[in-house]
C-alpha cells in the first residue's frame, strides 16, 4: 500500500500540537491498519518523523504554549511563591 502523505502530515501536525500520548492512543487504535504502518516503523516512518520534527519546531517558534504563565493564570492569585507582603514582613 503506498503511503498517504496527507494522513501522515495530518497526524504529525496533531501530535506536535497535542503530545506524545496522542500518538500512543492512535497507535493503539490503529494497530494492524496498514494505512498507519508508519507509526510502527513501516513505510513512511521516516517521513512521519521528519514532519513531526518540522511541526514541533514551527510550534515552538510561534510561541504558542498550551498553558499560560502562572502569574497570568485564570485562577487568580498569581503564581508560585508567598502571598504578597509576606516576604518582607519583619525580615529586616
């Protein structure tokens, strides 16, 4: 079966944006499916790894993170560390 570059590129982009657990889940679901042989070292494996690396570099270069920094968290209250005012009280 010839490799389907569109499938490889789509999955590589998705895994690069999500995480390696997504790849593991797809591996489990698609075990034995010749269209996904590239996940198991079959035809297209090298192309998949190249795509995955390229998409990860693009994602890293865009500065798009999955989580906001702690001080900008939507939970309020700021990031790690003592509550404001406690670090300097009576420390002199």
